[in-house]
C-alpha cells in the first residue's frame, strides 16, 4: 500500500513539473508584458509607446522567407522569449541552427499616430557581412482596424553594407490605431437630447389625449389650450415690439364725421331789424 502511494505521489510531481515547463515555454508566466522589454535609454515617451503594444504580448509571430535556398523561418515575440530562447525577441530558424537576430533587453520604440517601430538590437554577430557587427531587427507595426494581430511579413534584409545592417519586418494590428474621437460637440449633444425630449412629449401626450382622454382633432395636441395662449401672447409681444406704426393715431389725423360737415340752416335775423 505504501509503494502504491509513493508511486502515485511521484507521478503527480512529474505531471506538475511537466505542466510548469510547458507554461514557461509558452510564455504564460511572463505576466509583466511590455515591462519585460529593457530600453536602451529608459524614458517615459518610449515606455508609453511600448504600452500601446500590450495586446500583442504573449504571442509568437512567424514568417517564412522562401526567397533564399535555405528557406528561413523567423519567429518574433513582443518582450518575450521568441522560439523559447531566453532574451531573444526575434530569431531565425533553419534546418541546421537558430540565430538570434535581436534581443528584447536592447529595445527601442518609436511611435507615430498610427504606427510603432520596434527595434531589437544586440543580436548575434554576422559571420562575414556588415563588418561582423551585431544583428538588428526592425519590426514596423502599422494600424489596421480590421484585425487584432495580422501576419508577420519579411520585407527586407540589408547585409551588403559595412555598418547598420538590419532585418525589416512588417505587422498589422489594431493595437496601434488612434482612438476615434467623437465628432459631436457639446452643443450638438444638447440639441439632440432636447429634440428627443420634445418627440417623447409630443408622442406621449398625443397618445394620452387620444386613448385616455378621448380627445379629437386639435384637442389631441398635449396641453393645447396652454400652447394656444402662449402663441397669442407671443403674437401680441411681437406686434408690440416689432411694428413701427403707432397703435393710436394722433387726433389731427382722425377722420372727421360727415354729420358735422353738413351745413346748418342759416338763422334769420330779420325780426331784429327795425321795421
């Protein structure tokens, strides 16, 4: 019985160790994300650019270059161990060996409004090219709102120069896209809210007057008597303020009644004369 328990405990420990190794190899324990990248010159601006790429962490991106006879495969991981190689950000894999192109402990991050250029330096030295300087990888990440993370593409490898040779990769992602700002101003929002409230008032009042009160015709309009009074007062105010003609005409310009213009009968004073 004791032997069985010891065997079961040993199996459990082996399975636990295997699971931990798998998780470490897949980068699950790299919970720091972009903070794992070590910048050549620590700055808040570059660290802010790196933080934009946080959704791309813990992912391996692969690309194949079939333009050469060897048929290289490239593996890129953001601030993580590409290909399971500690410290490697980009590696080149073929049938014979794996070459580290760039390390994420030598990172530079340059950002624009809708793109980020990530540079991994301090890779393995060239054998004969580029004055045997260290390899360097440049990953150009461009905005594409339709995909979270696109396919890694090999764009260019410059190794015909004496210095500053590099590998250029391209990747599309929505992570670097700028936030779309609302096109509505505060005044427009207030106007829309006001129109919605007016519509609710009119429709709700109409249904109430129609279905509950049983009104017909213009009486279905909510608060009809009140709005009629408001309209009358508004018209009176407009008439009082805006019209230039006097409301009462001066007496000199009044019409004279016709009955006053009729000739009065001429009085005879003959009886006053001496006979």
